């Protein structure tokens, strides 16, 4: 039997590593000489930051720094102070060797942190964080895309796939001197800062991605150290940068992620000799991962009207990145004041955690939890710290059945009301939408020429088909062509919608 097998290599995603490394934090720190003595610890904030990723042979080394900030009360218990420490870390991951052009994605997340003052100058800090690493690369799988022969009939499927094609990373320096404004009191000492990078736009050019964004800076500072009076300020610093990506094609999809690598904020003296300026120097990591999408035909079944065919099939798993969507949404919450003694809210900030997701009727429904942190004062000026959880739900019309989701807090606004506090939390929600498919692809085929089908004695055969039966299977069982059955019976679809009698032409 003479027929030709046309093979093709289809691109697939090869996940080389997907796991995490847990890093403990067990350290003692002594306050620098310029810090006031500790009377009571209010809050300890632990933030791990990845600074570099290096592939060498079968090892990926992730280096970074853990930033530890402690908010505490001095001996007067009216003024919030802060002290900061850093601790480097290294995580080493064993991966498959021989990787070509891998896409490496890493993220750091705090698990927990506990802090206690063992003396007025010494802090004992225990906690943990994990480094999650995913390494993917483009690989190939041999499949049969067509069989060419007079007596051979094939059934195929169109497979759409997305594979990682390139990756690049660049550190963007953002520096600015910010004015507190004429109506704001002059700053004496900084208490807390939030720096949040926001991607506003990106454009793909030949071999380059132009990244545009803004750095949102929130600062809480003291302006009266005797009474512990504070004020807060908000600023937005725009930035733009070109990231070179080798081999980038304008038809590819790009996933751009921004992370703060470092943020140094200090008080500078203005023209009047008081602290009305904030000197901001920040570094932002812009990581670009590019995906190439293609479509190809593969053979999923075949038969011959002359000889039996021996076939081997293999499960083929494909993933298609359909869209990358980012929306800003606001979560509103009303909370009672944590204590009847609270008269002033000094500052409020939040963390957001995704707790669940589901996809129904094209909608993406997300469940999450806000952890609300608050510094407050009572009528006597005594400062307290409060922490409250609050669940939330958001929905998006994504028209997808699968998505990976990232949630980050862009900012928090609050106002007192008769019922307590009205809180508005602005969230950035990114959904990487994709579809997955698994098909049985024909990988090998041969004909048994020693067992030819006997010649048919009649030109037609009557076949009683049932509802839901496939014309393809009928033609295959009767050693004839699908088109012949369709034409003879005036059918247009492969699956029968009712019980019927078919006239089957015999080859």
C-alpha cells in the first residue's frame, strides 16, 4: 500500500521547574545609635525582594534582600518611631540541564513575622518567607499532520498553542524630589512609606518593548515630635523605559511585570530651612515575558478502505494564552472603630490575598481577603496599632475558563462616619486568561497489507444509525469514505441528531 506520512513538530510548553523554597528569618537586631529607645513594638513588616536570578548549568540561583521595618513607641508612648534592617538571602534550585532560552519567573511572599523587644535597644525577630520559581521553555513534539494516499482517510483537529519565546528584564531608576505642598506641615521624621509601581501602557517595536508606568508614593511622617502629631502625603511619579528583547516579533504577546527592588526616601530641607521636600530614589524591575501563538493541524484518527491500519496515539496537551487583562477596581468596606477610645486614625494600609477563584458563564469570580492595618490615637494622644481581616468579592467579564490571577493594592482611602470607618481600597487585578486542550494525536501509522479487506459484493449497504452516532465511525466501520455517506444521505454534520437509516456507498 502506497501512502505518505507527513510529520510535523508542534511547539509545546515544557515546564522545567515549578516549586518554592522556604526561607526562615531568625535574627536579633540592635537599634542604631540614632534611634530612640523602644517602649512598645507596634508592628513588624517583613518584605523579601528578589534582586537577581542566575542560571548556571542545572542550577538557578535567586539572590535578594529581606527588608525589615519595625514601628514602635518611644518612652513617651505618643510618638511612632521606626527602625529598619536588611538581611540578604540566597535560594538555589536544581533544574533540568541543557535549557535553551528559558523563561524564568520568580516571586517572593511573606508567610509570617513575629517581633519582640528583648530590651530597649534589642529586637528578636522570627518569621519566614518563600521564593516561588517557575521555569518554562519551548519544546517540540512529533505528530502526524497529514496522510497522503488514495484509500486513506483522516480526521484532524486544529491545535492553537502559546509557548514562551523570549524574556528580558531591566532595572529602571526613578528619582524625584517631591514637595509636600504649602498647606502641609513640614516633615521632621518619616514613619512609613509605600511605593507601588503601576503599569499604565506598553508598546511593542522591533526587538523592543516601551514600558510606561507610574510610581505611587505614600508617606506618613511626624511633624511634632513632642505630641507625636503626623501627616500623610501622596505623590505619583511617571516613568518610561525601553526594554530590549532579542528576537521580539510584533505579533507576540507580552506579559510585563513591575516590582520595586529598592526605595530610599528621605526628608530634604526646602528654601525656608524646614523639611518640605521628600527625596525619592527607587529602582523598579521591569520583567517582560513574551509568548508566541500558532495554529497547526494534526491527525487524530485515520483508516484505509483497503487495509487495516496500525496506529499509535499519544496525549497532546496544549495551552493557549488568549488574553492578558488588568483592571483597577475599588473595594468598599465599613468597619466599626476598634475601640471607643479611638479619636484619630493616623494611617491605614492593606495587604490583599486571593483566597479562591471560579469561572462561570464567561465570568471570572474572585474571592479575596484584605488585611487592614491601622495606626490610631485616643483622646490622650496614646497610640495603638490594629489589624483586621475583611473578605471581598470581585467579578470580571473575561470570557475564559481558566486564568492565573495577581492582586495588588494600589492605595487606601478612609473617612470617619457615624458607623465608624468607610474604607475604599483600590486594587489592581491582572488575569492571564488561557485555554487548555488535550487531544490524542496520531504519532505512528502503518498498513497491514497481508489482511486486505474483501471486495464488496454490493454497491450500497443499509445501516441503522442511532442518535448521537458519528458518520465518521460509520464510514470507518464500513470501509468507505465519510463524504460518500454524507452526499448519499444529504447530511451536513458528522454527528446524527436522531435515529435514522443510512445508505452507505461501498468502495
